[in-house]
């Protein structure tokens, strides 16, 4: 049985992407997990170098990941933001609230993913643009044996316009 996306997430997607007809697909569980997993691919913003995919685990864990648009089927290692129940004291409501808050930011703002090549690690950081400055969403490192997109030099910036046409007003 496929995990559900939750009422709050469904309402957020309806509000921000009114013409989007989501299709939730079964996905392979994360390695080492027996959790049934569902995947929801979000639309790509015009001219974007990546799009977002939402992942839902049967246990309540979730993830937002970015997928490079020319690599939609290959899915090389790239940016992601995990939402694990343990991070929220096993409170699914707190997890869903934080998931929806970050998802709303990603869908309503210009975003960028910065890929860095280090001696031992690849670094990935997602940021959003608000009030003339870039603010961090989430960053992580991966050992160099992971297979991310190949880059020239030590740094590459990928960008996306807002996915949603509903404009979020900055908080005062």
C-alpha cells in the first residue's frame, strides 16, 4: 500500500499549483529500509535546470529532492532534504508542518543548488532568494565515490525560477 501525502501537503499543493494533477507513484525503498515509499514528481519551472521530487515513507519520513532536468531518468546523486521522524521527536504533525513550510519556500521563490567539489566530499546546498539576498534551506556532504553530475572546477550553481505562479509575500 502506498503511503499518503497527508492533508496539509495536499492542500498546499492545490493552493500553490492549482493546475497540477499529482500522480503518486510507488518507488523503491531507500537502501536498508523496508518502508513502502511513494514518489511525487513536481512540475519544472520554465528554464529551470532541476525540478523537485517529493518522497513519502510508510513510517512518516519524507524527503524533498532536486533532480536535474536533463537527467530525469538517470537521477545522479544531487541535493536532497530528509525529514525523519526522529528529528521531530516522532511527532508526525511537526514533521509535516516543517515539510510544508520548506516546500512552500521552494515552490514560491527562485532557488539555486550549489554543488562543490572538495578533496574528500561533494557538497550540495540549496538556497532561496528573498528580499535581495540568498537564504539557506539545507546543505549536505557526500563522499566522493557517490556519482553526482560532473562539473568543471570546484563549484557549479544550478538555478530554478519559482515553480508556483502564486507569489509568496516576504514576512515583515
